[in-house]
């Protein structure tokens, strides 16, 4: 795959550069391509089964399903019990992942945590587990490739920004780009939770800056201000995801002034199902 291009975007009178990782591939795009980079380079004979777990709106889930389809690997994905509405949807990440061959398994909430903790027990050499959101030390290589692309582009920037779920991408990007400030924001939980997730992988570098939102947001819940930022970005020429991007864009506009390169993390395939939630809340 070729290097992703860089676009310009004007928002609130500020010029931002956008690293268009969303254009890499319809499914294996954004930070999920970077996170799965090592596995994508792995010979298909090395594994026959990939196992992961998490939520059904997960961009990582869809990217893993696409990778496994490409490699000819089985993909087993574990979630808590889903509602009938979720199962019957004919669009969105869950529907598309199933169409790519994902084998979905539901677990009662009371058993979910213990089951996930035991996944690595008796794991054979042909199986590989990817933790929720792609949180894995193998992400480092993909972020190093991204850092090389950024340096090679010789951009006039002062900082880089990328959204965070587990924070894996932001952490390894900051380690790979020590000459730049790397901004992120805690989309899931708060900054304390995010730092704990990151610290489980590597010590936090000084150039990694976590922007704390001015109010508490619940992940994947529809918020009018997020929808408004999404629409403003869309009007400026680029579609971003509705799960992670709005919070970081809000934080960047309120708390920074530098010239920033925003790494587009993809995930726009999940917007259809999120927009339907906004409609149900009468926010559209």
C-alpha cells in the first residue's frame, strides 16, 4: 500500500493538515491499518485463527475481519449479549464484519470478564489474540512506518494529533516522533484511565500530551456538540468518524494554537449506525 496523502482543512479560521489514513483501504484504513501492520506483513501460513473481543461498533473488529478475509484466517470475535436491534441491522461495522466472515460469539455479562482473561490459556501456535481495540505492542512497527511517512513529507507543522480509545496509537506515535508534540484525548473513560492503559504497554513519553475535555462524555453516546463538529468538518471537505474524532477536534480547537497535522484514524464506516442513533434522539 502506498503512503497516505496529506490534505488541508480550514476550521474556525485555522489551517490544519490531515494525514489521510482513511484513504488507505475501504476497511483496513486509518489507525487500524497501522495497528495491524505487523500482522499484515506476516505470512499467512503462520496463523490460521485470529481471536479478539470488544464492542460491535468497533472499527478494529471490522479491520480485523477484512485482514482475516484477505489472509484466509478464521476470525472469532467475542462480545457481551447483543440486543435484537443490533443483530438485525443491515449496515454498520457489525453487519460488514459478519459479511467478511467474522464468527461472532456472545457471552453473558457475568462470564465475559473471566472468559476474556482466560483466552490465552492453552492457545496453540497457529492462533493469535488481538486485545480490544488492537492494544498490542506489535502496533509499534506500524506507528514507526507512519512516523517515517510524516518525516519524509517534510511538513510545516508544530504538532501531531490522533484520537485515542486504548491510546495505543498515540503512545507509539509519540515514541516514534520525539521531535513533535503528540496530542490526543480520552474518548473512552477519562485521562487517568487512558494513562493507565498506555502505561501497561510503555512508560509515557514527555511529548505525549493528553487534552482533558471540559466536561464528562460517555463513549458512543450521541451529543449535539459532536454532531455539530462532525458537520462542520464535513462542510470543510472531509468526513471524520463520529465516535472518536469529535472529542479530539473539540479539544484541539479549545486548547491548542499550533499548526497541527491530524492523523485521520478512519472509522467512517460506522457513521451510518451512529447517525441513526442521532435521529432516534431527535438531534438531526
